[in-house]
């Protein structure tokens, strides 16, 4: 096998050989977009990424699958990794690979709740989960704390977004353990980890994480993170079936964010509406739904307006008001 691969590798020109070696660091396949991203950030990379990839496909060193993804068969990929090692390129190749995924899945600074909503990004993350895992494992193995923390927090939030709660919890916990510095990214990790701990049946850990989030918010001196901590306290109160306390806290968190003209106020308001609905307090739920619709208008967010209309539709249905339920549902469909 080695002799055959040596022969095939030898048929490639130097630029094609370099591209082959570098693509071996990808695990589970890759897309053309990410090959081009990788080529752009790789130091001193030469040639056209599309042409070089096409040449590797033509020589069967890389395969193209039916979903517009590319992959190397594992024996070929392992050979490529050996070539990376022989050329002394491990550090450069792995760093470029990690950088691509840090940049691709970085959450915006405006996102305080660590809840990715971009549908295209969600789809890309699902397609590249194996590569994200590989980049994270290598970062921890190489002691690259900066990458481990940045990508670990982003990955934890995205794994939560696609329903992988245990894995999200793992990467968030690992990132939090890697650095105790009070930063917005740490606050984001604490915010998401507290919620996941509540889902996974760890109320004591959730309480501890919220307390740490409060301390981090104070150290940062940032009302956005103070509001986030208050919102998470509301969820803790709800987990104890204390809807009254949760309602008060959600109102407080929403007001703090509204005072900052921050559209993230949608999170406490949305959670408040849903909690009141499930508690059977339809009158108050309807009032909060109105607040959510006003937020949608204020921040020009049609999805919020539609969510409020859907909420009011369900509330009206449970109150036996079929005409209003139908009217609100029709209004939601317009968005």
C-alpha cells in the first residue's frame, strides 16, 4: 500500500503535493468553500485551490461525494498525515485548520446567550462537526489554550443548537476549565452551560454556574451580562416551579436589555411568554406576547412578530377563542 501511494503521490506536481498533504488534516470530509478558506489562511500557500483540488480528484487522491462534499479514504488520509509529518508541517497545517473553524463558527459579540440562530451556519456546523472535534482535540493536545477556549465555547453553543446536549456540556466545561479569565466569551460559556446543566438534571451545578456568571458580569462591569445572569436565575426559579419569582426576574432582565437598546431582550421575553403559557396563566401570557410583538417592531425583526402571533394563537385557543386563534395564526403566516 505504501509503495502504491508513494507512486501516486509522485505523479503530482509540488503544488498538488502540498495541497494533498494539507487536506489530510481534515477529518470526515470537507467542502470546496472550506478548502478555499483553508488555502487563504495557510501561510505562503500557492496556486488556485479549485484547480489543485480538481487535480486531486482526477488522480483519485480525493473523492467527490454526491452532496458536493469531498473526502479522502482513510488509508490515503493517514498517508497524507505521514507526509505532513515528514515535511515538518504539522504545526502550520493544524493551526490553519483550527483558524478556519474558529472563524467559521465564531458567535457575534452581540450574542450574549450563546444561541446561534443563523440557519446556514447551523447547516454548515452539522456538515463539519467531525472537523470541529478534530480541531478541538488537537488544540488541547498541543496546549493551544487560546484556540481551545475560543473554539470550545463556540462549538459548545453550536452543539447545543443541533441537540447534542452532552457534547455541548463537555466542550463548554472543558473550555471553562482551560481559563478562568473574566471575558465576554467566558460569560457566554457560563450562560449556555448553566442552561444545559439544568436540562441534564444538575440543578446544583446550574446554580453554581449562574453564581459564577454573576461574578463574571460584575468583574466585566457589563449590564448585558448582568441581565443574562438574571435571566438564568429566572430559569432556575422556574425549575423549582416558582413561576412568580421567575416572572419578576424575566421582567428585570428584559428591562435591563431594553435600557441598552439590545435586541437580545427577546430571550427573556420569549421564555417568559412560554413559561406563563405552560403555567396556564393565559392573561399574563397574552400581555407578554404583546410585549414580544412590540420588540419585533422595535428591532425590525419579523420572526419575533411571528413568534408573538403564534404564541397568542395558542393562548387564544386554550381560552376557547377560536376566532382570535385563527386570526393570530393567519397573521403569523404573513411573516
